[in-house]
């Protein structure tokens, strides 16, 4: 069962937007719900009962139809549209990651999202040489037909976008697609809006917050066949992007730097741990030629183990529920370990974890791990 084999009808799009905007529904949960219930309408209907079984004592906030319609109208007023996971024009590489955004706001030229892309990220307080290198690198790659993806931040991101304006570039924003951050990049934003693409998974008008940036970074890497880090401190958002790229099966390139420069410590450490040393655009182009392009395959079909809800008995397995909860704690644990230690069928584990998450009692973490949330 594929998430969407054909373009969605208007009502389907409204319900999918409602589902992802509802309380405690993240990208992984959304995907599991669609896989299990097949339509967003049925998933929305199931949410209150699932939350109750998961132990929730108060009503679950489910996004209203009017709110979804208002968001779609706001995006249309900006001259944009929504892309829903599984639709034909949703970027295939991004659809392949397990936490792909269920809905993207797109402004600008959507056709460039179908082209091969490379992410370029780096320090906000970049050196002059770093900014020049990033801009020249982006220009050469763009001239070779590669889309440059970055986050519109000051420093390396902005330099990469500027260099890529000779070709195609996509800016991935942490806030709403209509919110320019930082404000100093307003003219660059307008240039990208005219000649490139701007995407965000947040509703229009959303101001960027610190917790939004790691989520934004996974979209940059998810859109790309590889990610280049030009300058980065040892603890930086750029290294988060590089880590996510590695987890997603993308190539990670790093530009070496002077050992005494703090902005080189992150990139040098990436090289020490297996990243591809990058000195020119040719290093990226050669790596792309060697690769078979696995991220360009059709996205995997999201499965849900076991029978459909009409025939499943997992929901009423009280003994199994307690066995599973006993395997959970505030320290993250792998879902595979929960299946093994609880001795419950995979379908039962998935169902009960899903109910706990919808109830607001469970957090999903990278690496297919979960942990209980403090009351």
C-alpha cells in the first residue's frame, strides 16, 4: 500500500493537513497512521479512541477543518501550494527518509525539486575565505546542473545560495515559508523566490524557534544526494545536518581547514571520521558519478505490521500492553529491544507505541528508539 498512488482530491488534502497539524502527530506517527488506516479521514476518526487507550485523560486537540482551509488559503495568497508526501511532485529523495515531512509549503519553482541536489551548509560566522569558497563551489555545481539546497542562514548558507543563483537553488526555512530569517537576507530571499524555490514544513507566519532548526536540517539533507560542510565548530547545526545526512545514506563532504581555527574543528573531525575530503566541485561531481543513485529510487512503501484495524485484536491486548510499558522508561530504548523483551508480536508493539505517542506519553528519537515522557 503506497501513501498516495494518485494526486489527492481537495478533501483528502484538507484531512492530511489536519492530521499532521493535530496534537502529538509527528512525521513518523503520521506515516504509520496513513499506512494503517489508508486515509487521513479514517485516521482522524480513530485518534480520540487511540489517545484514550494510550492513557490520555483529557481531550486530544485535533486540527479543525477550518484551520486547514485557512492555512491552504494563506499559502495560495503567497502564490504557493502544499506538497503532500506521496503525491507525484513530492521530491522522491526526501520521501525516502523515515521522517519525511507529510506536508511542505512550496513557494517558487517547484520543478527544480525533481532535479539532483547537493546541500551546502556551514558556519554562520564564516571566514571570508570560507564564504568565497562556498559561493564558488555552489556556482560550479549549479553550472553543472546540480540544485543547491541550504538554509538561508547568514554565512556559508547565504554564500552558497548566492553562488547557485546562476542555476537553481532551494532554501529550506525553519519558520514559515513567508518569514525571512535572518532579516538581513531579505534581498537574497526575494531572489530565490523569483528564480528558485523556498520550502518549509511549518505553517505560514510561524516564527523560527531553536527547536525548529534540527527538523529543518533533516529536510536539507533529505532533499540532497550529499551534503557539503564548509566550516563548522565541533558543536554546531551544520554537524547535525552532516549526521542526519549520514543516517539517511547520503554522502558527507567536508572542506579541511587550518587546525587552529575553531571553525575548522568540526569539518576536520568529519574527515577524521570518514567524510569525503573536498577541495573542489570536481570532488562532488566524481562522487555523484560513482554512486548508483540509491536515493533516487521510488520511495519505499510504508507498511504497518499485522492486520488492518477491522480485524486486528492488538488494540484490546491489555496484558500485552502492560508487558510493553514495562519495557519502557525515561532512558531511550530501541523498538526492536521492546519487541524482544516484551515477547509481544510486532503488530501489538507498534499499535501500543502508537497509542502512547498519540496520548502524549511517548517520544520517538533517532535510531528507531523511544522513551516515556515525564507526566
